[in-house]
């Protein structure tokens, strides 16, 4: 079963055959639930300003998961095995024949009996039943699980897919209309196919299959299998990232959270579980990221520094850790073939999305879970691009609240740089040494947010007035609060110890 988004098309006519090679492999094919292809896009500008190609995820992360229990399902470009979608467990592999009787002391020649559950749908497999599937479960269980369509229930037992050969086209059409009706799943324990009820139903669907013991395959043909369109506009791109992040937050707080779900049976490998946990907690990294993007400006405005003086041993430890991370990144790039430019664009947009879309997703998710408030951030178009330009949409500006936090960070860091340089000029040459470290961190934040700044200014190289007003207002409020609190100054209340002696 091939799954594609409505804006995707088949680019490689041999892609389906390549997926079938994995699904029909005599060694591991019987346990493969789906074959996932990487997403490739048309109509993206040459510089890929907002990392729409997402090559770091598709060419590094997904390839790494292929060596564990398989890649996650990303919602499109995927070929499924029907039995996995129907909720069946994977078939067990061939095992060594066991002795019928055992003469060891605890057993005393008793027969070993074990009821198999391999290949039965989750939730309807009852131990101790023998024979094939029709004899194992009653018709009532079938209707509770698959609904009241006899043709659909029968088709779930056909290993090669399809429908019963005795069915007429008219009867099949009638059954199909019955199955796709909105009320078909009423009074059933429906949980087949895509696990909906979440914004990111694709993650949940693949996660439940892996929890049953299935594995997935990542297929990367030289000629892209499928291609689609991507939002190249800044506001649309941020709202897309917001939707993904909000779905991850919802899964994290749901009963299907990878932290709590799927331990029964031990079918999900630990490294695969860590990967799924990472897909649900990554929006929460926006909180420390926001703090680290604010600290450079705070240090420049207050004259303090982020890092206290550290020992030589601590410095060596920090340098070793940095070199290890750097070496790992270089090895990943060489292994995957991702270019430095693509990696850098991904790093830049990780910061841009982290301080905007991910932050709003955490806030919106917490409001929805804790207070039951479903907040929707709407996008209203404020301008349109030139219809004759291929990338006119790239320069079109659409107002959204997601633009305010990154713009505020840009404003306070630029103000901090100006204030730091002015203070160094006024205080003389000796103050320039400590200033370089502070300027480095501030410029590092500004460089990461540079694509956002270009997208904000658009073709006319001007920033919308409403964004400037909100950002300057927030930056001013933050500065006034910081001056009022002054957390770096120790405030002691009460009489001076020198004045009152031991009677204090």
C-alpha cells in the first residue's frame, strides 16, 4: 500500500519495485512493516534559506535509524504491508526444534505447551487457542476489531492482499462505500490503519508498529522516488514547524508517550525508543536555547560574562568535548554526503525554529494539556510577491506572532553589541580584551538568525512596522526589568555585622 501526500508525485517509476524487494526478502522481509523513502522537493531556492530540504534529518538521522529497528514514518513516501496496518504482530522467525518432553529434575518429563500469538491483531490475541485465525477468534471479536464488513474482515487474512475472488464488482463497491462511511467505526474498538487523533499521526502510527515488533526499512535510490512541494515562505515554514512541534508535545503528554508506552513484550529496541523519545522532547529544547540566545546581550549590557573563571583541567575537558562533537559532525557529513552549506543552513534554522515555533508549541501544548485551552495561531497574508518571479513566494510577507521572539532577540543582541563597543571605547584599551568573548557569543546568535532577518526584510529590504514595534517594546521591557532586578548584585537586608557584632 503506497502512501503519498496530495502534493507529492512519483518521480522514479522503479521505486515501488525497490520497496517490494525489501518486503519480499526471504530473510527479513516478513518482519518489515513499511519501506520509507526520503522526501525530496521541487521549487526550492538554490540557497535553501530555510532548510526546506531537511537533508540532515533525511540523509543522516534516518539512515542511522535504519541500522537499529528502522526509520520513523514521516507521513508520505511510504509503502506499507497491509498486515502491519491491520494491527497484526509480525511472524516469528524460524526457531530450533524443541524437545517434547524434558527429563530434568524440575520438569519430570512433563510436556511443554505454549500458545503462539504471532500474526494476530493487537488486542484480540488470546493465548491458548490453536488452529488458523478463523478458528482462533469468534465473529464477535472480528466485528469488534474490524467492523461489520465481511469482505473487509476476510481480506485481512489474505497474505498477498486483495479481496476474496468470489466477490462481484457491484458487491465490492457496496462494501467499499460502507467501509469508508463516517459511522463505520461506531461501536467498535477501532484502532486500525493510521492512528489519528494527533497532529502528527504519522509518528504514532510507526511507533505502534515498532512496539509490536515490526521493523522498517529506509530506501534511498539515486533518483528520488517521490517529489513534492515545500513552503518556501518564512511564515509558512515556521507554521509548518509549529504544527510538527505541537504534535510532538501532544504525544509526549499522551498515553502513547515513548517514555511510558510499549514496554510490554519488549519488542521495541532501546535505541529505537530513545529515537522516538527524541522526536517528542525536542520542542522543549527551545527553553534553554532562548536563555542562551539572550545571555550574550545581557552580558554586554551589564558588563558581566556568561562563564566564570575555570581551572586548566576544566578547560581541557571542555576542549576535548568540543573536539569530539566536531569530529563526530565531520564523520557524519562524510558518511552521508551532506555538504557543509546544507549542514549550516540546518543549524541556522534549528535556532530560528527553536526560539519561535518550538517555543510556541511548548506553550500551546501546556495550555491544552493543563488548562484545556486550544489556542490557534492564525496566519494572515499582508503582502504578495511578483507573480512573474519563480520564487515570489520566498519574499512574500505574512504576519504571524511567531516572528516576534526571534526579532526581539536580534534587537537586544544588536543593542548589546553597540552598548559593549561604546563602553569599551569610553573605558580605554584595557577593557577590549574581555569584550571580545562577549562579542563572539552575540555575533554567533546574530549569524544564526541572519536568514530570519533576510526573510523578515523581504525584497524591499524593510521590516514591517508592527514587528519593529512589538520587538522594541519587548526588548525595552526586558531591559527595564533586568535593571530593576539586577541579579548580579548581592543585596543584604538588616543591620551591618560590623555595627552590631555578635548580637545580630
